[in-house]
C-alpha cells in the first residue's frame, strides 16, 4: 500500500511537468522554391549576411558586429513596419551556399529560433533554395496570448519564408 501511495504522489508531481513540456513544443518550418537561374546568381542575392534587401519585408540591414560572412557576425533587420530583428550568423559556407543564423531578439512571436538558408544547383540553370528553421513560441509558461500561439508563430514564419523566396525568385530570374 505504501508503494502505491508513493507512486501516486510521484505521479501528481510529474503531471505539471508533462503539461508544461507539451506547451513548449519545438516548431519546424521548411519552405523550398525552384528558381530558373544558376545557383551562383541566386547566392549572389541571398548569400550576404550583411544584406537582406532581397526580402520584401526588410527595409534595412545593418551589420552591428563582426565581419559580414564570418560566424559570430550580428545584424539588425529593420522591417518596413518599423519592427526590428537581431540575428547572429552561426555558420557560413560560401562553397556550398549555406548560411545558418539565430534570432537573438525580435518582434516576432517566437524564441530559440535557428535557421538555415541553402542554395543548391539542381540542373542546368536551375536552383533549389531551401529555407528551414526550428523555434518555439514566445511564452511557454502560460496559456498563449492572442497572436503568440503555436499556429501564429508557424504562420508568421511560413509567410516570411514564402514572400522572401518568391521575391528571391523574381530578382534572380531577371
């Protein structure tokens, strides 16, 4: 009987941990696009950490620390609506056209955001661009406020990726 009582007490303490863990889900987004342009041309637009002018939501990119394409570089994106996003470059591979970065501070409804942008040649004059990320919604400890739930975080990032990739395609195919 004592063992059963101990098991029930333990289960009661474990329940809140399980429910908090369920709230703190890692979200994943992956968007790809095929562009009718050589990979080097596409990378020339997207592969400079100090310049995100190819994205239609970005009004200005400022390198705030480090060298443009060296791991550890930091940039601030000023959005056309006035919001800002602070990012740190975690990996830059020019030869393989891969750029990885994290968001350190943002107006977006998310946290712990890690992203990869990869540009790959997939045939004569054709390129596949993949933009993917893992992140969590802004506040895991409470019931999410309006606009800070998992769906909003997913939809926001998906929209950012789709509009950016569509614009990258338009710029690269000129």
